[in-house]
């Protein structure tokens, strides 16, 4: 499980900085506003000890509000949750478990933002309406025994 931001993206951005700037050139606020709030990076992951392969589950970090898909304590997340990882320019290339819809991954790979992205729609809910958020299936780890986690693995489509 990892990280998302709590920046409000409700104002549609006029200048489309994500098209005119590289990730390296973005301000902190611009970088944070790229997060669409899908919550998918806050799903608990399981690593295969033998192969190192990482599997997603449908279980979400205890700090994720599964209705809004926002972190309940974004400011202190890294101290509160040891497994929470901050996405940075340095680690982005290694985070291959990020969903294909993640704006950081898309821009890093030279792809445009999807039409439902809050920066384009001016509406935080469009990520949920598009069906690409954890809102529709996430179950908080508060209610799952750690030994049951393996039952919630989502295997990638072949
Ligand atoms: S997967 Fe990417 S866009 Fe979605 S919440 Fe995480 S950082 Fe934000
Ligand atoms: S602490 Fe917050 S940002 Fe980090 S994984 Fe949990 S819900 Fe996501």
C-alpha cells in the first residue's frame, strides 16, 4: 500500500501545466495535484517471497476512507503507516505496481491524462464515475485478519 495525496483538484486547471512541463519542472503543488484520488495505490500489497512479485489485494490501508478514497491523515501518513510510500521522481520508475491509470505513471511514460482526470473535469468525483477508483470494491484492513489477506489477492489479467 502506498501513497496518494489529499490535494483538492476541484478547480479545473487552465494552463495545462502537465502538458507544458516535465515532471521535473513541476512545482510541489502541481505535482500533488496530479493525483486523481483513485486510492488504488493504497491497497495492501503482498510480495511473493520467492519471486519478489507484488500482488494487489482488494484490501485497503486502514487510513484510507473507502468512500472518498482519500487518506484520513495525509500529513502524518509516512510516520503512521510504515508501508506507505511517497511517490517521488526518484522512485517512480521502480513503482511498477502503480495502476496504469495513475497520472504519475502516465506522464512518466509520455501518455496524456485520461479525460476523466479531475484536473480536466474540475470535479473530484469523475475518477469514481469512470469506475477506476478503489471506491467500488475496497475493504478496509481494519476488518480483515492479516492471515486472510491472501484470499483477497487480485491477479493481473493475462
Ligand atoms: S494510484 Fe496514482 S493517481 Fe491513484 S491515488 Fe495513487 S498516486 Fe494518486
Ligand atoms: S497512509 Fe494514507 S496515503 Fe498512505 S497508504 Fe495509507 S491511506 Fe494511502
